[in-house]
């Protein structure tokens, strides 16, 4: 089990695994009441799916026609990944394709997908994007600069952390909407330079 304290390396490793053929997933959310048992949960998953095998052992399994597994955790979200090729020892379990799958953390929800260039990238999930836009729109219409600053700072920090094309396109769209909203509501809140 790879455990990450930051979203940036978690996302980078996730994309790397997807690019290397780990395209099916199970997303496990650990409830708050089980946070004390998180290390034993990590160990159970590692033992069950053999996620800590060396590259030589993974190659051996591949030659034997078996699929391989990897697991990553950020906060209380665990993603178990499975290769597309090879026989699955856990066929009865429900596996979803990782591309397009919503991955939710405490304060964020993202989607990994292939863009028009056929490259793997990340975007903010549409429900979460609507929430961010709603906060910005409300703060602009109520002329509440403090709330606007909180929302725009969160967005700015997210952009600096996850520099992926999918998110950059979404932020460009948000910035256009902010400009339009500020014009219609007569506000001139300072927006940091994103690009």
C-alpha cells in the first residue's frame, strides 16, 4: 500500500499506474470511526491483493496469465487498482473502470479521464465544480469579499497542486464566469493570476 500525505504525489502515481495498464478499480472509503484501524486496513488490503510485489514477481504473475494489483491511499480514501490483462482471482468483486470514475476526498472530488489528445489527465468532478462556482457566484452577488477570497484561494491552491490540463481548462472557464459575474454585479474583487 502506497500511503500519501499530499494529493499531488497521490495523483501522479495514480496516473502512472493507469498508464501502465491498471485500469480497473475499487474505491474504499474508511469511515471516521475506523480511522484508528487504518494501518491494519492497509495491511489487510496489501496482504489480500499482493499489492507490494516486486517488479520481478509482478512480471512472473503476468507471464503466468495472472493480473496484478496496486493500492494507494490518501487520507481515508483507498484505491485498489487491477490490471486489465490476466486472470482475476477476485472475479466476484465489483471492479469499475478507473477512467471516468469519481474519486472523492474530504474537500474535493476528481475524475481521471483521457482528453482529446488521448492523454490521461484530471478534472474536478462536475458536482464539486458546481459547488465551487455556486460559492463564487453567491459571494459576488452578495458582495462578500471574504467568502470570495476563501473560494478563490482554495481554487488557486488546487491549481498549483494539480497542474493537469483537465483542471486548467475548468479554471479558465471559471475565470471567464467570474469576470462576467463581477461585471454584472459591479464588483472588482482581486483574482490572482492563475496562468
